[in-house]
RNA sequence: GGCGGCAUAGCCAAGUGGCUAAGGCAGCGGUCUGCAAAACCGUUAUUCACCGGUUCGAAUCCGGUUGCCGCCUCCA
C-alpha cells in the first residue's frame, strides 16, 4: 500500500513518506469544548477515523493524537453566561463529545490531551520564543511576531502584505504587526489563570497544539489534520510557533477536510442552521450518517439534506439485506475481521488486481477515495446477490466458498469505513427503533399472518391481500418465501 | 482587494489524457411471485456549465466567459 494523499502545504497529492518506517504519527485538532458538536465535527472525526483505520489495516503502527481545547475565550464567555465554572463546562462537553463519537462508531484516539494539562509546556515554549526573538512582551501580554518568521503564510498560501488584517475586526493596538497573535494573555478578573513569568494569565489559542503535538509525537511528525477552517490562522500560527521554537519539520503532511453545508450554506450559529450530532442521531441511524458523510470525497463540501441521508439509508439497507441473506445461507459471519487485512503480504496472496480488495486498496490509496470505494462495495453486493440467485448455488461448494470469501472481503472493507460492523438483524432492529415501531405488537402480527396463511391455503386471495394491506398500513411488510412468511418493518 | 475550490443524468456522486463516462437513490419495463416484497436483468448523460486552444485523442491539460461556494475574524 502506498497512500497518496493531498498535502495542503504543497497543494498536491503526495505519497505519504513516513518519518520512521512502519510508524505513523498523526495529530488532529479536536474540538473546543464549549458546546455540543455538530455534524461538521462528525465529518471531520469520521474522515480521520477512516484514515487511521485504513493506516492500521495496512499494517502500520499508528499513534493518533486528538486534543481537546479546554481553555479559550469562547469557553470563558459561555461559562459566564451560564454562571458556571469553566472547568466544569469543559468537562461536560468533553463527556458529550466522547458520547457522540462513540455513537458514531469513531474510535478513541491513542492520546486525547487537554490544553490545561500542558500549561507548563506552553510557558516554556513562550520563553524559548522570547529568547529567540520571535515573541515580544507588551504589558502582561506576549505576542508572536509574524515578521520574525520568513516562512509565515507558506502553509496557507498567503502573503502578509496581501491579507486584509483588521478589515472585519479591530486590530489590537499593542501589536507590532496586525497579524501578530497572542501567546499569553494577562488574566482579567474572574477568568481562569495560571502563574507565569509574566504574571497571572492564560495561554492564547494555537499554542496548545504546538506543545501537545511535540510532547506526544516529537518535533517532526507525519500527519497533521483538521477541518479546512483551521488552516488559517490556526495551523499557520501553530506551524510558525513550532518551527521557531523547536526547529525540525513540524508536520510533514497537512490534511484538511471540507465543510458540511446545509442547504448549500456553511453551518453557523449566526445563521441558526447547524445540526448537532445528537439531533442528527435522533432521526438517522449512525451508520447511515457515516455512509452519507463518506459518500463524498473528504475535501469537497458535502451538503446535508434529508433526501441525501434517506438515499444513503436505502443503500445501506440494501447492503445489510445482502448480508442477512448471506447469514441465512452460510451462517453468521464474523463481525470482526483481521484488522491487518490490507497489508501488502495479505493482499498479494492469491488475488489479482481485478479482485475486490486490491481495487478497494487502490481507491483508498488515491487520496482516500471513500466515495469510489463505496461504489465498489455496491458492485460487490450485486455480484453476491447474483450468485445467490443462481439456482444451483445451494448445492455448489465452490460457490459457497466464494460467497464466504466475498463476505469476508466486504466486511473487511466495511471495517475500514467503520460500517457493516453490526449484525444485520440488529441493524434492522436499530433502524426501526427511532421511528414509531413502538405501537406494533409482534404477537398481533403473527396472528394476522396465520390468518392470511390459512386464507392462502384456501386460495382465498382477496382475504389474503386484505391482511397484507392492513399490515402495510401499519408499516409492516410481508415476504413470502420457501420457508413461509416473514415480516419486517418498512424502512 | 488577495487566495482557494466547485460546475458530470430527475437527485446524490466517482472518474482528472485513450476500452461501452463507476456506483447509489428515484422512475419505467421485464424475470420471479396467486398478488406482493426482496433480489436479478434491461432502461434513463453520443455526453461531462459555456467558448476557444493544445493533442492522433480531453469530462480530464491550457486560456477565457458565466454561475455557485469557502477562506483572509472564532469555527471541524
């Protein structure tokens, strides 16, 4: 596997060349914990979740760091609004984040550090920046001097003289250059504060990521990720500080995911058009949301719409129906497949380039083309159904073996995408739970089916159809098969 | 003002120099079924916003036009 992934810093797809062979260090900017997460956060988390799952499945040893920013202006503002303690507020939303991520099937990062646990490191870093002439003090505030770093702007592709600093927000008059940013802020009364050589205060944004990535991954590491909106100023500033204080390369590869829009507009609180993960999960199954969010390339904007998610659900139902058929034919499949399924050795064994997994790998290797990979999954599903439809399959050993292999393959691919990890019957049960399945009594359904079966035996089709229609109105679909009649809720 | 992105069927969406332009959803026709459901088969873009150029060959590269979006302020 050679993952080729777009590097924002060079604006090109590049081979992921690792600093230490076999190991990947990845740092992703998590969330500032002052409110519930929305589906934009979900997309970002899912994209990097898939990246990490894929790297691991390729046999790499991944160290995944995702931080919490738990001290910041917005947290303070929110805490004041609610008359709450900032730490309690942050903790509340860290817990909420963890719950939401779990619901979405997003795996925990290996390290989930918090800014407030690294104040000491931040102070040290500021001292280094001061010593090296990259920072200056104004009163009790410390600023980073963007003009002291000639590479400033290289990451986001901007030039200092082309940016319109202050066009929309007043520039702090203490700054030497309008783009200079704060490293340390003197505490105002009632704000959380820490001791420092410059008096009581708190760190500026950006600094925590520089310190924590360095602490857990080193001066130079492989991948730094986050939403596109973090590119400037956050990542630009982070990079500037880190390179000035630590040297090295900092992040070798920058990966940024695109936004989720609603009605083609970026979600924002001022427009009131943002949807929390919780609310989204009330009306949609988590795997449906995942499939939906992965069905477009991660760098493009994706528009969240009810019809789009419903289409994703219809597609996922199709896959699960096929898995259910496979289970009925072959017995239940393993829910957990070998998570190293995509390492080069495994792939070369008895497979050619046209077979499913190598194709899946080549799509994923091409800048994480999950949309293409999902298309491939559907093609495989059709192949499987076709094979199961052929009448002699039931007695044909080689067909059965092939179906076993096919199932293993799609489950392996699904695992990388964080999909298909549920048993089909459980998936269908979960899918109907949020809707009004509550009013349906299985015993009543069974009785009605018995009634209909009797009518059918007497070829009383009118009565049989009447029962079918009554059930249909209740949202129950009947399926007559060789083993008798089964029922399911309409989804 | 600067920077970046996008435009592919009714809808969603891959494909970024060369076989018949993936796949999903929706629709229509068929197979199966007493009728259905599910599944399968067929069908729905001679064409990829528009104009010009490069090339033996372009949805794919280059230039221009139009439209939409994002960033330059906190944001995943």
